[in-house]
C-alpha cells in the first residue's frame, strides 16, 4: 500500500479495524469536551486512562471523577448541554476489543460516569435524541451492515429502527436523523441518503450515489463527521467519496474526493480532488475541509457556498482533524509526536493558529 497523505486513512487502513476517536466536540453552550491523559497530554487515539476535560470560555476544567480506560472519546452532548456520552472498550488477551460500554456523565466538577449498557457487539455513533434517549449503530454478523437502534433509558429497552445503515447523523433542532443506507449485494451498490423520523418511521430520500466495497469499509472505520455533513439550511450535502469508476469498480490508491450536492437544484459536483472531514460553518456560508494541493501536505481549505471560491487557511499545515468552534473560528488537531497531538484554533480573519489549551 502506498503511503497515504492524510493521517486518518493511514491509521484505519493499516490496522484494518474501527477506532473510537477522541475528537473534540463542541456543546450547545460553546463548551468543548475531550479526554486528556494524567500528564495533561491530548491524543486523537488514546490508549490507557484518560480524564474528561472541558474547555469553558478559555478555562480548562478537568472532571477528576470521569475517568475512561482503553479506547475512548466524547461522542455527543445532550440537547441542553448537561450530559455527555462516550464509549469505553474492554479488551481481550491480545488487546483486541471484546466488549463495549456506553457511558453517560453530567458535566459538573464532582460528576461520575454511569454505564448505560454493555454489549459484546461493536457499537458506534451514539447520539442523544431531543427527548434524552439514545440512538446508535450496532454490528451483528460480519456480513451484515450495521443496524440503527434506539435505546430507551427509562425502560432499558433497545429497539431496532433501520437495517443496513452505513452512517447517520442527527439533525437539530428536532428528532429527525439523516442516514446513509446501501444495498447488501454486488461489488458496486446503490447507496441512498435519506432523512428519517424515528417517531413516525417516515423516510424521505435526499440523494443517491454508487458505493464501492472500499468506500463502504471507510464508512465503518471513520466517524460520520469525518466523511460527510449537511448544511444548517438542509440544502447542501458535502460527501467525501473515492472517485466512482462504474465500469471497473477498482478504487485506485489515494484519498477520497469531495462532492457537493445541491438538493434544491438537484445537482452534484466535484469541488476538491482530495477532501476529508467536510464541515459547514454554523451560519452555513462556508464549507471547511482537509485537502491538499500537492497530494502530500494536508491543510484546511474553505469553500464559499455563494461564490464557489476556494481558499487555503493559513498556518494549518499538517492538520489531522478539524471542527468549528464558532462562526469565526476553526479548531483543529495536528500531530506533534507519535501519538501526541496539539489542539489548535485559527480565527478566519487573522488566520493565525494558536494553542487551544492555555
């Protein structure tokens, strides 16, 4: 396998397994959550013990009672910003994951986590509903795509909602989800992006594309936010895909390209030959993503929806992941040494990158 220019795809394809990423996540009140180790170091793929840490208005708050072991990462904030959920793995004799615990915690300094449920099946992408219940993806047999479940916390009941779900995200405000599903047969299969209302079961198609086996595996390996995003208005869908070759469904070595689908005009276009982690700004005017002009050096790029103008954001060379802090500021991670990362922020006006942690 040739060396991949984007760190994330190097990690997942060299190991061939799924990860729980410790990607910083911004809550509804602007608080940023992530795990730090005992020495205060941040890792995108932590191993061993980590403490939940909050960044509130520039102040670091470590929740000493919220400790996670094994692979772990903050995965979702509750709608009101009072709770967080994360997955904690249990490993076997050879270090392989053998069980998964879904944990929940409040965010006061004296908080302690509670395990909501324990499963031996791989679970991914837990997310809060507006009512405080939790949706998640669950793998069963190896040949089956994940199933989307709803967990009722009050009654401790798991209900299957949809089968063959490659990926999903919540649409807030409201209870709707946006899901990507695919046929289970053939080398190149049709995949559909749809909105889904769990309370009524209503499904409305948003877009469709052809899916190769390699791209299907990528959906299982990376978080949904690393591969696609829906604009706040619901009009635009940004999707990272390997260039689709329908006659010969062999994907060439390389990185996914970035496509923009306009639901209103019913059009789709390629906007970047290399593009990963697309993220619309809170006001929906910009699309940030990780790209590379030379195929070697990843940086953050901004695509302006109104004009189609693309610009490189300064001082972001070597970026690993990105996220919006607010409408004027992007956060990003960059590897400093093997397994150790810096958390950074970059305002759009000055383009001067500085450490996110004081």
